[in-house]
């Protein structure tokens, strides 16, 4: 823990951490040492990890990278945090992210990282002029720069897989419902999932095994499926594994350098005994408009709780109750969050609900069905995690181009399928490329095994 805290200090220019409490961490580490000495430590005994600032924590403040929650202190831990702590993990601190997890570059944080007076974009350790991806950008940067051996992230539309890809690490989003959402600040509840990010599939398997499991009393979408030991399958052979390669993931939008790295890793898989099978996911392109209707719709509803009464920020001066709501929300939310609340309120409004929201729900179902058709011919699906490598900070300022960059992670999110990104070489300017593996429901073990065999 001391080693990683020192590294976090040395690399504070990355902006990865938004909260560090050295005393708290070291007290946890000493308690872990005492348990280990008695032979009682859990599987993660003494392993220092850090949490995306979307998980509420009782020993550290929680902001969701929003001014709305600046100074907020949760009285309880998120279930994922409770489970990892129970397994012996020591918390190094809280990690920067996009405000309420909305974004794909970690340029939307409204909270000053440790060592800064004002909010900053998180920097990619491979090239500090580039973004680390997002929304779990602080998480990915921390692992890539070795400020933590492993961390938690959340993935609504790609926020674990895309930053893992941009920072050259491994990250997995499990099947929707595997990990409890209790204490995970809600963005789009039908999509939000927690998952680990680490240096290897092996580390992710260990963390994921400790994170998952039913939490039926606290999260109604939690699945009644027992926690699994995902490390048990890591050494299975992948001889004969059928890897589906979707044509739609290799179209015009894919940059040549990413394509070359992904093609080369698929060839590696063939050498390892896997069989490549051409497949089609015909509604891939529709996943962008569908997601950017459904996620804002759910966000507009979830974020209504931030009204200046129950949580966090409240405007200082106001005329009456309505004025208090308006000023509080105008001051507390950043531009991207406001944009999504407006889009969400619009697509849910009378007269537009059928045309947008319901239509998007129907196509979401078809996207999920397309995957089931594809899984008749293959065991896992492989393709790029993102169309390009990490772009320059400030280089993609219009929202639509940001949204379009999510095209390869959104389909699995909409279908609720598990997805993983593993390092697959480098693209232009030496920036990392991620290979995405998507599996059928509850196939996390298979995905982690396939990634581990490659690593
Ligand atoms: N980039 C996507 C968005 O902005 C995904 C974010 C996420 O998965 N939290 O919504």
C-alpha cells in the first residue's frame, strides 16, 4: 500500500485519483497484515486496490466527478466495495471518471484531482497529451501507470472496455446483473454494470470472482446466480474455440492501425488453436442511436434525485422552491450531463415516447436477438474495442463524434452480454489497441480463459 501511495503521489500529474486518505489506507493495510499473520486473510488479503468514484464508500468521499456531490460522504459502502473489502482488499483511494460516468474520454470530470486546484482531464500514461478513454479513465490510467495493481470500474456503454483498450490493460464487464448495483451511483440502470480492470486477465478473474453474486434485497436487478471462481477456467485449452468475427466491426469506420493490430491478434488466436468464423451483427450501427436514446432517458429519471434537498449541492440564493431546484441543477451539473437530461426528458415526453423511446426498446431487443443467432455459430465474438486508439486531449470536442466512437462497445451493453478488452498490440504513435471479446450470458469464465491463453 505504501509503495502504491508513493507512486500515486509521484504521478499525480495524470489526475487519476480524486481522493487519497493515507491514514485510512495504512490502517486497513495493518488490519490486513494482522489477519494474514493469523492465517485468516481472504483471497485478496492485503491487495491494494482503488475504486472508481461512482461507488459510494464510507471511508472516502464520493463525488461521481460532479460538483453536485462535491463533499458528499456516504454512510455506507457499495456492495462491490463491501465484497472486495471482505475478501481482504485494502482501499488506496477513489479514482477520477467522467461526471456521472457520462463520457468516453474522461474530459468531463468536474472535480479537481489530488494535487490540483481545479478539474482536469485525466491523462493517458502512454502519452500524457492523449485521453485515457472513459468514463473509467482514472481507473485505466491508474493501472497502466502502476498506481494500483487492479481497480474497479463501471461500464454502461463501454466505460470499462474502451479505457482498458486506450491504456493497454485488461478489463471485463460481466453479464448484466452479475454484480450488484447497490451503492453504484446510477446512470442508466438497465445497462450499468461493475467490473474489474487490471494488468492481466488473471488479475481480473480474481477480482471478478470476489465482486459478483446475488444481492437480491438491495438491487432488484441482481441475478440469483451464485458467485463463481473465474480463476478455475483460466488454464483450459482453447483448441477448437470458435471465434466469431463480425463483418460490421471491420467496416469503413475502423482505422487502419487498429485493424492491423486486431487482425494480427486474431491470427495469434488461430495459432493457439482457435477457429475464426465470419459472422454478422447486422444492427451494429443502430446501437449508437438506440443507446443514446435509452441511456439519456434512464439518466434523466435517475438524476432527478439531485434536487438540492436530499444530496449534495444546493444553490445559496433562490426565490422559492422551484427556483432552488433550477439554480441547484444549473450550478451542479456539467454540460454533458445537462445535454443528456434534456435528450432524456425529450424522448420520454408525451408525443415522442412512442417514436423514440419505444422504438429504441424494440431495436434493443433485435440487437440482443442478433447475438443469439450469432452464438449458434461461434463460442465468443472478437473485434476491436474502439475504432481508433486514444485521441488527443481536446481533440474530439463535438458530442456526436464522441458518441460514434462507442459503436463497438454498445451492442454488448444493450444485449446485457459480458465483454472484455485485452491488450492487442499497438497502433499509430505507439498507442495501445484493445481486442474486445464478447461472450454469451454467464460466459465470463470462457472470456477470461481466452484472454489468459493469449497473454
Ligand atoms: N461513452 C459512453 C457514454 O458516454 C459510455 C459511458 C459508460 O459506459 N459509462 O455514455
